[in-house]
C-alpha cells in the first residue's frame, strides 16, 4: 500500500540570488582552497562539513562523502593518492579557468559535445 501524498505542498522560495555560474564557481573554490580533505567529511544529510572521526569508514580515505541514508562513504573508491591528487587538481584548475574566462565551455566542452552529437544524426 502506497501512502497518500500531502494535498498541499507549499512552493519552495529561496532567498539565494546567486546565478548558477556563481554557485558553481563558489563550489569549485570551496573544494579547491577551503575544504580540509584530511580532516572533514562532506555530509549531504547535514548539508555541511563534519569532522572526520577515526572510524574505519573514514580512516585512511582521501575523499569522504557521507551517504545520507546508510551513512557510509560513497567516495571510498578513491583509495589511491594519485587519483585524489588528480581530482583535487581539477577543482583548482577548473576554478582558475572559470574565474578568468567566465565561460563554462572552457571547463566542460558542452557546445562542442552537442555539435558532435547533432552531427551524428
């Protein structure tokens, strides 16, 4: 049996006035320069960074992202320092490029990808 949904769900209104581009740049800048990868866990459930404990789930892991329901590390596959360094370097480089160019196509070649896909049709 499926429970009945609420009859009225009020619309969500955000006070955030930032553009999507500003939010992306802020995300990249935060994870490139501010976030302490060795001391913090990204928690979607809490919508904030949590201190990394010494539990087996977080110990000796380069990237820790808490799955909101099971509370395990969904980034546990990043277990080699060279891969972590490459991911972190991409945050730094993408942030630098977007700050300079202000064009997403320099980081994600969206226009080129769409053109390639359309030419295949």
